[in-house]
């Protein structure tokens, strides 16, 4: 058997027709998990670099088709994309390993930081590390926006859709689902009408960057036998994951009743798992408001500390919810030790947040794979991806404003709502670190881990020199 590059592969019972063994895939997903910094934009770009460009498991078209579908789902699209590709390669166990490994490093890191935060409070050294890491993350996210944009914005129409999505969100705070719906309708109409700008692959070679054709990859162009739709399999797997999600919630409700912190965590974050369209930033303001004002899980300002943890550790940004659940249970432990209660609360939050992701992918991905040749649907999904580039750019700008300025104020003009920086409050050390990180990433092409490490050390040194710690 030969792989996509012509190398001979010895027969292996663990390797399907594409020749990639499950053990090899597990090693790759472990590497992806360890490098999954920078929020969804950075994570998706990193996955593209490893899975498409380096390993050539799947091609450009298939990667974007999967990403388009994951963008439509509630929950963290980067983790769902990992589940989708893992399922494509090795069906159920492949999706489970990819999805679990993608979350595991972040879950461990946030749990450890939550313990430190609960025991020692807002430690100066930890703050200093976060300060430096934020500058590196900003540079990585901006680089990721460009990487994804080069591949998704294939022509002027797609660029226009991305720009319109950015302006709608940044200037008018339009609801994310509405932006995505409009982009999808435009793409579907354009695809049905056969307009050149919406044809798959139109202008693809003009945007730069290495393009990998599906035919030149391990999986090839055809749908693998295990990925073909089966109503029986879909219903079976959907039932399993629905029970894994719902049974713990109902069990806590029956055993502990309403008003108990564990019941509240299970119900609240289960609801959140069904409405988190638009990525973590789109829902974190709501989580912070409910966690502070309604449930009293957090003190004002603590959500930003948790967000700093999630932004600077591997894994989905929505992992910050584990910190929220930890602090909620830690402060209302009942008869349990506070740290034990916090640990259980954090793990419960992570369970009800991420189990639904496996349900959405395993239920819908087989049917999405068979629709890759549907031109109208492909055009709709491509338009949605273009709009998502604008969404990610909006998030990058939001992040930059909060990293580089200590104060912002809202301005209202002609129906627009703007976060305007107070220029006197510019954070000079953060600006210098960010410029250095941008230079390292864009000019010298230094890798993500060295940039993260260097910025964290510089942040710590600055804190020592300035007397902050």
C-alpha cells in the first residue's frame, strides 16, 4: 500500500484504507492539543498547518467544508473541527480521541490555575505571566486571521462579505446568528444562480498560500465507507451522547433539587451549550453577568482573570467556564471541602459544555460529507466562512483594544456603538511587547511556542523591574 506521497506502508490492521493508523493519528492529535493556543482563529490555523499542509490527511476544500459546518453549530468550532476530522479518519473512536485530547490540556491547566487562584488569590507572578502572554496571543490571533482569510476570501465578493460582517458587528453590534444567516442566504442564492464568485475554487489560486487538493491527500476525494450516512448509526450515537449529557443534569436535579450550586451549574451551562453561536466572546459577557449578578459565583472583575487564564492556556477559549463553575462551587461547598467542591463544579461545567459537541458532529457530519458536491450548499457555506473571517477580525480588534488600552468608553453615533480607547490610558509596556511579538511572528516567522515563552518571561521581568511583584 502507498500513501499520498508514494511511500510504501506495511499492512496494518489498525490502519483503514487511507493508511493512517489510529496510533499515529492519536500522536498527531496530542500534538495539536499541546499547540492549541490563540483562541479559535489560532487553533484553526494551526490545525490547517498540521493536518492539511504537513500531514496531508485531507485537502483544502474538505477542510473548509468541515469548518463551514462547525461554524453553524453552537459550541467551540475549533474543537468540533477536530472531532469532525478525527471522525473522518477513524470514525467514532477517531472523533472521540481528537475531541477529548483537544480539551484535555486546557482543562488540566485551568483546573491547576483555579486551585492557585482560590488558595493564593490574584498572585502577582501569575498576573505578570498573563500580561506577557496576552501580547503574544494577540500577535498569533492576527496572524491566524490572515492565514484563514487568504484561504477563505477567494475573490472580491467574499472579501466584501467579510468586510460587511466585520462592520455589522463592530459598528452596529448586529446579532451573530443574523450575520451568519444573511451570509448563508447570499451564498446559497449565488450558488444556485451559478454566479462565478460563488463557484467552489474560484480565484483560489490568487490568494496566496499553499493549496492542497483533496485528490493529493491520504483520504482522497471520495467519502470513506465509514463516513457514509447511516440513519441507524446516527440515531444510536445521538442517543448515547444525549444520555451522557442529560442524565447527569436530571440526576443532580432529582438528588439535590433546584437552588443547589451543582444543579444550577449543570442547568445553566447546558443551556449555554445550546446557544453559544459565534464563539466564546459572543457568550462570555452573558456568562459573566449571570455568574456575578444572578448566581453570585464570581466577584466583579474575576471573569477577566478567568479569561486571561483561558486565553493563555491551550484549548478552547470557552474553557473559561470551568473557572466559573469552579469558583461557584468553591464558594458554596455545602458539606464538602471547598477545593473538592470547586474541582467537581469545574469538571461538571466542562462535561455539560463539551459533551454536546460530540453529539452535533456525530449526528450531522455524515450527511454534510455527502453534500460536498452540492454547489448551492457549498456556496452558502463558503459565504458563511467569509463572514466568519469578519467575525474573527472583530474579535481580534476587541482583544487588541482591551490589551493595549487600560480604559475604553462607549460612543453612540448614527445608530453605531463604538468602543473608543482613551488614548491617555495606552498601556506602553503592553504595546511594546505586542509590537515585538508582531515583529517576531510576521517578520522573522518565529514559531508560536517560542513567542509565547519569550513574552511570558519578558512580562515577568517587567513586573520584577517595575516592582509589581
